C-alpha cells in the first residue's frame, strides 16, 4: 500500500480499463474512493457535504468504487501493522476523524477491499430510485466508520446486518445480491471506470463537463477549497 502523507492520497494499482461512454450527461461530479482507504475515511465528512451540495443544486453526483487493494496485498505482519498505525495517527491528527486501533491487534487479517466496495455497489442496486446518491454515500460512510473505528471485518456479510437496519434495507436481499455474480461484475465495472476517469489515487473528485474530464482533487482537500474549484469549472 502506497499512501502519501503530504497529498493525503492512497495510490491506485494498475488495472486494464474498458471504455465506457460518459458523455450523455452534460456534467457529473464523481467521488472515487474505497471504503477501506484511510485517507477516504479522513475525507468522509467532506464527501458528505459534497453529496448534500450536489443534491441541493440538482447537480448529478455519483460514487465510484476504486478497488484500492482488491484481492489483498501486503502481508499482515508487524511492519504493515506499524505502517497502518502511523498512517492512521497522522490522518486523525490532520483531519480530526476518529480511528480505533483494535484491528491492528489481530494476528490475522486480509486487507482485501473488494468486498467492501461490492457492498456499496450492492446498496446502489437496492436503491436504484435514490437519484440524489446521498443514501449510497451515507452507507459508504457507515462502512468506513464500522471498519476504522470499531475494527470489524467488512469481508463478512454479517458485518452489514446492522448497517442495513440503520439504512432501512432488507438484509436478506442485501446478502443475496452481495454474493451474486452480478454484484461482482458491477464492482469490477466501477474499478474500470475509476481508471477510465484517469484516477491514480484516492480520494479523488472528478468533474466531467461537456465531454471533458477535470481532475478536481486527488487526495485530501477541505470542502471550502473543493467547492471553489468545482464552481470555477462549472461556471467557466
């Protein structure tokens, strides 16, 4: 895992990208991240503000799952756990977001982020009518909190039972789709879209306008600065 403490970004591994037409919408703001990306958790309140800002203006907004560590990666050893402890402490100091460190006491853990991304895509499927995307974003944030603060494992379907209850979703329907081939294909489509948008680090904000893609942010940024950047591009 490669994270830059200066830019507040976690770098993305390579993945073959497939083409997809995104020119049918005049402008759309995309948040590209991963529920198990630590800087994405640091920026979570900003993304909540962004989703609300877009909703009040009728501005199309979407969540794109990036697959930071789909399939896992670094071995769960003392060096990696030490890196995470240092990184989480730094992010907490910079952003004010809370972190629990109980997860780092586990002797075994696979830092595979694909299931958490797939869970958010599953909720998107169950909330097809939620054009504002705020419920999807709220679920994403809830997954982050349960992982980073409570230290629970997002790879297990049971992890999502309480989150579904809080969101008013049927857990049985969630669990069935979460384990389906359709959900696995859908999350891979998100991973490819992230690369197609030119994203190389999380969290990222991308604005597509009139057929052009603008990288608004790559790494942590406060909402006031983010809003200024978006308004500059949208009104140009």
